[in-house]
C-alpha cells in the first residue's frame, strides 16, 4: 500500500544509514516477532530533512513511492514529512539507504526521475562499491538546457577510464551509451582546450543489407554510414555552429578508410562500430595516435556485419593489448542499457538465445 497525505518540510535531518545505532534512534521505530531475521517483519520511520520538498521524494502522483514499494518489497506509508517502511529487516535497511541516496541527489540541485530511483535501488541491492549519488551526479557536459551524466556504475567506470587513459575500449550491447558518452567527453575536452579537434570515424559496412550504388558525391555516399555520429553531435553542440566547425576542421566526421597514412595529434578520436573492423584496420587505426591525442574505440561484438571469413578486430584486440599500459577495456552489459526499458530486455533475451546456439562462422 502506498499512501501520501502531504508534501511539507520537516525540521530534522535524515539519519545516515551507515550509522546503525543512529538509524535505529530517534527517527526510527522498529518492531518484529521471534522469527528469523530473514522473515522478520518490522517497521521503520524515516524523517525527511526540512530542506527537501516532499514532492521531490514522492514523485508526481506518488510515482517514486510506488517504485520504492515494488523494488524494496515493502509497504510504504507517508504522513507529512515522515516515511514509514514495513517489511523484512533487509527491506528496511535497503529502504533507509535508498532514501538517503535520494536525499543526497536532491541536495545537489538535481531532480530525480523514476528511472533514477530504480537505478538507485538496483545499485544498492547489488552492493556496488560506489554510492549511487556519486554516479548519478557526475556531470560531463551541459548543453542546451540538459546535462549529460553516467546513469550506471559501469558507465561511470567507462567515463573515469576515459579521463585516466589515452586509449579506451568501450564494449557492450546497443543502448549502453558507449558512443554517446565518448562524444560528450570529446566535446568536453574540446571546450576545455585539452584538444584542438574532434575526429569521429566508423567503418562503412552495411548492416546486413546491400544498399547498392548510392547517388551523389562521395560525401553523399558515405553520409548514411556516419549519420548516427552527426545525430549525437547535434545533441551536444549548437546546431548552427556545426557547419562552421566542420568547415574549419575542428570537428571531422569521416569513414575509417580516410585515417590511413595520417598522424592525429592534439585530437580526441572516436572509432564507432569497431566490431566491423578487420584486424588490419584496427591496427591501422590505433597506430594513427599522435602526441596530445586520446582515442576511444566503441563497439558491440554481438553485432558483427563483416563478410564471411573476416575476423573482427574488436573481438581479438583485448587479447592482444590487455596488458599494455595506458590502455583500458570497459565492458558494459544489458543492465547498462539507457534506452527504452524494453531494449535491455531484448538484449538479455538475445544473449540467452545466443548462449545456447553455436556461433556462426562469419561472426568470428
């Protein structure tokens, strides 16, 4: 049951969950029977700080409270500025931690969404080493009224690796933010004058379809392959400035074949769809690295579109470079999908199916 009767302020601070004695003190009431701790049913009352508007804790039409009840497997009752949880001891402990993290996020001035509340519950349930508030409040780039941030712990690790290493590989399924976060870090580096230009590239490989001979100039022919990079760029840079930046060479979007023979100095270089590079192409790309440059390579090794018999450079590169200093490999999973919730379920379903099927030879 979820009940909300008011959305007012209070004058007390929320107890920190890492202080068990305090959590069970003045702001906590717990009761239970003689059964084991796993089956113990009790209640805990939490007082929300006066600085937090209860509307931000409850969500629109109690959306967040319904999420809490579902994720915590506990009953949640709200009266004024007090939240009472009823459930097992594990649910009560998790509930205090979740609400503490919600309060911490709100104190930074950042609002909460239903997705963020669910991710807080998931991260705390998994006992991840990083606090959810640290993940969800790490700003990368603010543009046109919105801020780009990591939404999962693996995404935070990926972003941190880009800060700490010269070459980073982001490997994971569709929708995990591999390219989007790399693009945000590239724009951030350009704005901070850490690099002089951004180079975005991907192999021009058709995704299982034969498009035939495309009309127009060379740029017209390769544009469909590079369109996803342009789409991400438009989310982060003023669209009116993009033609000027492209003309000046400050931002370059080009197929992988254009990288051969070049040395890329003082640049942030992103290779997207790297699963569609051959071993030779991967080596060629990585050896373009110049002074003051940073490289991010992204791809999904489950979606290889190379012709039969061609080995994917992304599939084998970790075995070759895993112990090389200043190179990092970050793996994301279906739990890091940040598109529609159904995308994560689709990815997980395909993973289960492919785990029972022999891998086709052309995907080697």
